[in-house]
C-alpha cells in the first residue's frame, strides 16, 4: 500500500515520504546502544595485536556460550561432540564447528533463531540474493544499532562527521517506472541525504546528475562502484568542469575494480574508501587512509580457506568463512558467505593493528575456473590502457569458452580487440576460446548491482 501511494504521489510528496521513512530508520539505527558502542569501538581500533587477540577470544567465548543456550543448531553440534562452551576458543573453534552454508540455514531457519525475549523486538532483513539465493536474516534493534556504530567508525576514519550532507547511489528503486523524466533523485531531509537512482543513469541523464550533485556539495558520496563510475567516466571523457569536491567517496556491495578507482578519483579529485560487509552482519572489512583492507576484528573472525577447508597461503585466493559477533538473535559461526579474498601479511602504516586482506575478489561463483582447477579473479588489469572500452563483463560459459561483453566508445578499433584477447590468453591460456560481443549496455542485477565476471559452470 505504501509503495502504491508513493508511486502515485507528486515528487514533493515523495520527498516527504522518503524523509518520514528516513526518520524511522534514523531512530532505529542511531538510538539505544549506538552512542555507547561507538565510543568503545573508537578505543578498540587502537588496540595492540595481543589485545585484539584477547578481545576476539572473549567475544567468541561469549558467542558460543549464548549459542549453546539458545540456538538449536549449535546445541546439537556441541552435544553430539560432548563439548562444553568453555572448551571452545579462538585456536580450536574451527575443529569443533563445521563450515555453515546458506542452504542449511534456508532449509532449517528455525534452528538458527534465538527465542530469547530479552533481545527485544524481532527485526527481519532480506539479503539481495546476488547469487540467486536470498536469505531472511533475523536480528534485533540493538544489533542494528551496533552495526551502524561500526559504520560510523568507518566514516569517521574517512574524515566524515555525523550528519554532514551526503549523496547515495544504491539498489533501492526510488523513481517509479511511470516517471520518464527527471528529477532522478529524492530527498531524505531527516538524514541530510539525497538518494539518486542507480537505474536511470544514461548519457542523456548524467548531466542532470552532475548538476544536482554540484548544487548539493556533499561531504561524501556513498555508492555502488558501477553507478558512480558511470558518472565519473562521463566527466573524464567529456572534460566536464564542476565543483564537486567531497571529502571521500565510500563504495561497497560490488567488487571495486582498479580501473574504476582511477577514473572515479580523477573525476572527483578525492579518495575512495571501499568496504565489505553483508546483510547477515557476519563480517566487516574496511579500507583505511593507506589503502589497506582491514578485517574489523572486533566485529568478527574471518577465515580464508581453500576448497578443502584449509587456510590458504598468503597471496592465494580462498573463500571467506566468517563468524560474526554482534547478531545474537541469529548467530552465524563459520558461515561461508559466498565471497572470496586474498590474505596478506602486510603491516599497515595507518596505525591500526587489525589484520589486512590483500583484496576482495568478489563472489566465489564469479571466479573463472581453468581446466587445471585454478581459480582466476580480478581480471580488470587486462583492460589497462584500453580507454575506448566503456564497460565490460566476462562470462564463462564452460571450461572451453569465455564470452566478453563490451560497451565500446566511438573511437574503439579492432586493434584493441586483439590486445584484449592477447592479454586474456596470457592469464587463461591458449586452450580456452574467447568470444567478443559488442553490446549497447550491460544489465544490472535486480538489486542494481553490476557483475564484472559471471561464471555459468
């Protein structure tokens, strides 16, 4: 009913409705335990390595004790092994708990949800289901407040203060299909935020986007990489003059490609701070001022494992298995999130002792698989120097065939195709066919996300 009313309303009423909903979210996210939690988090990020280890062990112990008392799935595991919670610690918990997959939760959701009334009102969140398997996440108001305290700490480390003007590009549909003309944004006055549509960006509409962002003068832009890249690419290609100068651009929800980062930072003359999280609230990785991706150790534990369930060597791609500390309503211990990453031994110069991930590679089902079993991720370097390619998507149809969709600029030529195929074969070998398809656009997922690599095997 609310959506129908929204779709039929004039723009100024839609702005009011967005702001009313924004006020509801603001009260949910930034009240209760939020302020106290943020204060603690600002202190915990300064801990030395041994203190971080002790904090993680303490949080894990508390989580296992709670799960043993309140979550049937974990009760069953520990009882069958005749293990008590106080026997579990950060060094051995991987031996006691198997890797948890999304399908297990989807099949037996009631086995993962606490009925503890002291947690307060139940809040439900749906994941976007990028992999085709959306999940209903059960949580509480206090967990959401804690989650946003972590997000606020991240923003503060980017140089952003609470309440400053912001612009957002995300997956929410804010422009009804019946509206063919602009404006392609709506106001959330409650949070000093303007929501821009990620679905209406085109060569024809981008000038109006740029003009409005320039008028707003946001302190920061929060966006899917692909959405803000479209605008940045237009600015650079057409040498558009503007006065947009945000303190930072924060990105999430898609793998940020190196080629995208370069164009976006050039277009807006600012720094990108990327971060990785999930609706399950099981892991958080944030980028610091030095460009390192830090595992937020006070949020949870991240393991990076090979296909046999063993920790990968540094520099090797593995799948992410995470244990989140904050959601007591639906604790996820050793949860395979479906994404992949590379581990690093790097000691970051930013002063934070949280461990560092070399890179977030994307979803495990979006890695290319070679005949010898190797997994290949982050192929964006093959497009380096090919400035006449606007956008690409690599699709693996089989072990023998790769299709590359290309949205090309007017000055694209066949020589660039030859270079691209040569660079791909350097990485994938000569025994895999590469087919080039030129298209006018590359479709996004239902949640508005762009997938640079798609594996169909």
